[in-house]
C-alpha cells in the first residue's frame, strides 16, 4: 500500500499533510482568508495548530478554522473514495455557513423569546387547567 498523497504525489500522506501541506489544502486555506500565520506553520502535530488557533483567534474565527479543517478532510475523502472534486471556495463558504448557523442557534437558545413563563404557575382562581395528549397508533389504535 502506497503512503503517497493521491492529490499532489507527496511521499507521505500524514494528517498534517492532508489538512495543511497538500496542494489542495493550501488552495483551500488561501481561499479562506485565514492568515498564513495560522496554517502555514511548520508544526509537528495537529495539537500545535489548535493551540495556536485557540490562544490567538476570536472564538468565531477559531470555530471557522476547525470547521474548515473538517471540511478539508471530508472533501479529500470524497475525492479519494468517490472521485468527487470540490472547489476550495465552496468548502470555505460551507464552513462559514455552518459556523454562522451554529452561532445563530446558540444565540437563539441563550436568549429566551417565549412569552410563556419558564416556571409553572397555577391558573387563576375559578379556572381549571387540564393537560392531555392524544395520538394515533397504527391504523386503528389511539390513546
């Protein structure tokens, strides 16, 4: 089994090569707008890259960096196993969309917008509160 990179022909296809050094990865990072300081470093492990990113980037930028690395990995697998090529600019857009969607969801969940109280309170005097559920089971059952 050859350890050579199927995209650029480098002699060893390591995780660092796949995510940062392969010609495909380089095109993706260049299209991303992420400063080369963060992805063109001669580190020896993924952990080194992540420590640099986490300690020197804003949370949203770090989230984009990690999401883009995952998109790179996924696109490479599609190329290797399914012969499907992905445009690096498309990966960058998809990664930005994923991070943006996550941030919107997080913000929505952290700020209550429901007009209903979060703690149950009894109904006013003279009213009866009745809760029930109904459902259908198969063709003829119900409950």
